[in-house]
């Protein structure tokens, strides 16, 4: 069943869930969802295939990376990645990125 707003326009289910769950979720969870949404646009397809956001707290984004070679490469790109992520979320959100070897899902 579709939900409509007072103007008769359909409301996307993610907007309803974000509104409802936002009351119970810590802010960093909400920002983590936003970072996931913009990740590939912000860092590019090649990086997105080898690195995924894992957690976010107090301005520090932890990113799981497929190999130590990618960690080495991304360390040099950290400042640029931070600028791009913050530009995409239109806020000075990420202050530092920490890279760790981990499973890359989705």
C-alpha cells in the first residue's frame, strides 16, 4: 500500500522509515546511511568496488578495504575522499578516515 502526503503525492518508503526510525537511531547511524547512499558517487567506482564504509562516529569514518595494497593507495587519497564525501552530504561531517582490511559486501 502506497502512502501519500497531504498534497496527494506518493511518499517513498525510505522517507517514511527514516522519519520513523530517526527517533530511535543515533545520529551517526543516520549519517552512516547517508554515506552509504553517496559512497560510489563520492569516491568513484574503482574505489567503491574495493572499499566500503563500515562505521562512523565522532567524525571518524572507518572503511573496510579489500587488501593492504588498497589501504596504501587510499591513504594517499584520504584528504580528497573526505572533501568529496563532505561535498556530497553538503556538510563538514567526516574529519578523518581510518582504513582496515575487511570483507567488501555489495
